């Protein structure tokens, strides 16, 4: 599977495979390329192969076959410390007996930089993450967010050609995590960094990335910018993994011009984009985002119009999460923006729901 043009690749995986036992492949025939300056996220559930790919790129794991190239050079057999790569881990990996300044100085000392250059770079790195006043503190005296900033600063202090981040925000609470997402993204933009980031959090991936590679069982399922992944998932796994998603099942009745008619299991019909269906008679899952559904639309509006029963209403501030029973599915979700008049809805009401055929996608079952 080729996931990018390798002509201008800064980081490139070529036919990379990884097995720990010589039999089971945890990464299968990976071809992945990214240009300099990109923020690339490897996204997927636990055990999907994303962290293994990052560890092979860092040099902490060897490739079973294939090669990994960095700026045109095969680094598959190069030692980790000779790759010029910065690394940020989930557990920060700060030296507890060293001050913040000493932690930042360490990678420069290993590279035998002069004392003046070390002092200058440490000062600059601390200013970059807005922590110059904490230079003499030890990690135990810092909050989780401050420790994370120090870990990021240490990864950047020697000006690496590439920065790898392995679930770096996993230990933070929700508010701090969201704040750090924006801070890391701004550092990437302001410094022109090339970043490969690993997470299982799809919201984090959508927020931060230029492109996302979605992994499942060691194979990239789709490689695309966040909006494309969300709006145009190429298979049922990606549709389900990225964002909330209504799934209704049926059989393709007819195909024409990139569109199809699907006969649902309850006998009703839906018109949808034919994305991953090849012929009439094939089983399919129709994917539809909750925010694309209209409630009680104007007469005749919508390619797909159905009567539905309101089963549940949950107030979530900016929207009302409305669960309805429709098309034989009693777990069908509609998101109603809070700006709309929702007060007249009540559990048990019969309403009309509608959506456009361009907003739903017929995928593999």
C-alpha cells in the first residue's frame, strides 16, 4: 500500500515489516512517506502497530524487513543516538536527580557542545516553553503540565531534524491535555518542526495533525488530512474509529453513477454514495454522521426522509444528543445544535428525520 509520493519524502517507510516471533507480523508491508515540516499522526487502537512503527523509526526496535529512510538516508541499521531524532515519551523520562536546566543540558553534553552553547540553548528552550523561572527546580517539584513542557523542550534543545512523540499527553487531565495539544501544535508551526506523533485518541489526532495514518492490525487503513478522514472515510473501520457515526445495515439493490440504493434490514430504502460496494446484492454498512441529520425539515427536503421516535434527549451544552429509533435502529444519534429550538422535543415524540445522499456512505459490511 503506497500512502504518499516518495519523491520529496523526508521520512519514508519502504515495504517495512515487523515480527517479534518470526511468524506473526505486527506491521505488514508498510509504505509511508512524509515531507519535511509535516505533523503526522499514527492513530489506532492498542496493538494496531502504530507504536512499533515509531520505535522502529527511533531505532529502539529493528525492522524485520524493508527499510526506513530519513532525508534520503537508510537509517534501518543506524544506532538511535546517531539518528538526530528528538523523542518525547508518555512518562516524560526526566532524570529525577537533575534540575530542569540539567535535564535540558544533558543531550547537548552527550553531543559534546561547548559550555556557552549549552547555556544559550537551554535558556532558549526554556523560554520557548515559557518555563525560564523553573530552571533550578527538580522534576518532582513540577506539575504534570510543567514536566511535559520540560520533556518537549529537552527533545527540541539540540535542534533535531525530526521529533517523535509517543502518547505524550496520556497522563494529563482533560483541560491540561487540550491546552498542551495547542501548545505543541503552535511549536510545530512556529519552529517548522517535522513531527511524528502516536496516539489512540482520535480527537487529539484531528486537532493537531496535518495528516493522519489510521492503523489496524499492522496495516494503514487510510492516510489523509483530518477533514478528509472524517468526511470521507474509505471503510467501515475508519468511519467507526474517527468520530461518532451512525451505522445502518442492508443490501445494495442498485448502483449507478457513484450512488447506490440500499435496502435496509427493516425493508426501508436509503440512497447513499457507493464508496466500498462493487455490485448489487452485496451486504453493506451505511455510515452517517449525527450532525448531518435534520429534524423535522421543510416539506420535501432531503434525499432520505423517515419517521422516527425520540428515545432519549441528553443536554451537552453546545448541542442536544438525541437518540431516536429509525430504520430498525434504536441507537441512531442526531446532534441538534443548541442554537436551534429543541425545547419542544420530548421522549416518545414522533418526528421526521432527513439527510442528503451525499452525506451517507455505503461501505464494507
